[in-house]
């Protein structure tokens, strides 16, 4: 199959005056992101898709051409600044969006089944100019679309180029130093053992798969998509029954995506919430693109937001001590565990064995049974 090299993708945009890119990682754009990240200032790793678009807007206002790369599953995060900022002020920004869940939604992960077929119709409904770069399209087709998109930008529009899987080739990435970090599987195994009957909300991506492979149980809720919202889901579960301990198993990229959730948790101060972040410094499931956790002390952020206790654990005994203390004392608590990139083959997703609806039903049934039991005992 014909593929566009990551080098050509970046070079063609640079030749047309695009000097800045931003985005949230998607494996479809892993090659360009890796190349751009090697030169400081060329790529901004945004916390979420809306932030990425706003960065591109700022660059455009300052006279630069900028573009955004994102996954269509995160398109919703971009809609507010797209409609109320970009389209209202008529700011010319180019966006590349991957078409996950297309052309065959049944051949993809379940969280892409809705956005896959509706991405382009949704853009059409908004009146956003858009075209599709399909698998097998060659370099000339890419150049043609770029020139068409630039013409649209010159008319004050913010066009989209939708990109199918396998269009852009990958490159070898430079990975961060991972010495002195724990194996995430070993950490998850300790947490699962200590959890007892406490429900665990596991964030999307590899974290949920790891928990599923180590200790699948009805009290686990494995997120498919909805990246960044694990702690908010856990907050809702915790507030529904303050007598029940609730664990959220988060990732650094996910926690950073909607960092404001930590402020809500600190403000509401649920005593039964235990927030654990596996921090490997990368968006691992999309190709190990770096997050910004290297310069963001999540434990200190949580402390500043009002968490009752925060701690960074660098050994398994420290994990055991911190989780045990958090489960036996009033919270909310934050435990950050620096982990290295996963080396072993990962278990399949939970949805390989359970439908999303059955995962929801068994989790809800477990919570309700716990609530009813606690009420009858009280």
C-alpha cells in the first residue's frame, strides 16, 4: 500500500509556510509528531484537543501558519473553540483529524463506532470545509489537498483534512530515560490486591488492559475512550456513597488532559477517594509520544488543589504503604507512581470478553449490591 512518509508530510507543510503544529497524539500521526518533536518549538503537545486548536489560533493571530493533529474520538473537545473562536473570528487554521472507526466501524474498537461514521457529516453540519486523505492516496493527492486547504484558509475558513488509517508512515522515536521507574504491571498487581472490595475505575488505553489481565472483576470499570475523565467518574461514584472507598487508576496523559478535575475533587473533598496515577511520561497506546508530566509535579498539583495527602512512590513497598494508608484514612489521596514503558505483551481489552453494556451492568450491580448491603447492615 502506498504511504506518505512522515518526512514528506512535514516538509510539504513547512514549504507552504506552516511553522507550528499542535495536537493530542494519535497513532495515525505518530510519524509527523515524532519528527516535529525533535526540534524545540515546532510541535506543542497540548493537554487536550481544544487547547491544541487554541495554540494554533494564537500562532495564526501572530502571523504564523499553524496546524493541528488529533484523533476523531477527541473531536468533541475541539468543538467549543472551533465554533465560538475560530469560526466566529474567522481565523485560518488547518486541522488534520484521523478517521478511526472508518471505513468499517466493526473492525475497530467499540468507542470509535459512533464517531467513525459521523465525523465528516458532523463537520458538514457545522459548515466546515473538509476533504479525506484515503489509504492508498499518493503524494500528489496530498499536495493537491494541501493547496486546496490553503485556498480555503485564504478565504477565512478553518478547513479539515480527514485521514484514514495507514496514510502516513511512522518513524523511530527517541524515548525518554526510564531508569529507576517501576514496572506498571507489578504496581497494578499490588493495587489490585490491596483494593479489597473497593471499586476501581481504570483509565482508557493500556492501564485498563493491564488491570483486566491481572484481576478482572465486576467491581472494575474499564474506560473505552473518554480520555481524561476517569477521576471525574470516580468522583461521582465516591459522592454517591461516602462510606465506600473508591480507587481511580489514572495515567499521566489522561490526568493532564482534564487537570481541572483535580480542583473539583479538592473542593468537594470526598474522604473516600484514592487517586493513583501511573506516570510513564508518554502517551503509550498511541506510540509513546511524550506527555508534559516531566515538568508537572502531579502530586504537588493535587496538594495545591486541596487533596488531603499526596505522595510519589518509587518502590513497591512504598506503593503498598501509600495505598494501605489511603484506604484506611480520610482522603482524598493522590499517589503518583513513576513507571517505565511496558515491555511485555499486553492483555486484550476488556471488551474482547465483555460488551461495554455488560461491563456497565455488572459494575452498577456491584455498586448497588454494596449500597444495599451497607444500608441493611446499618
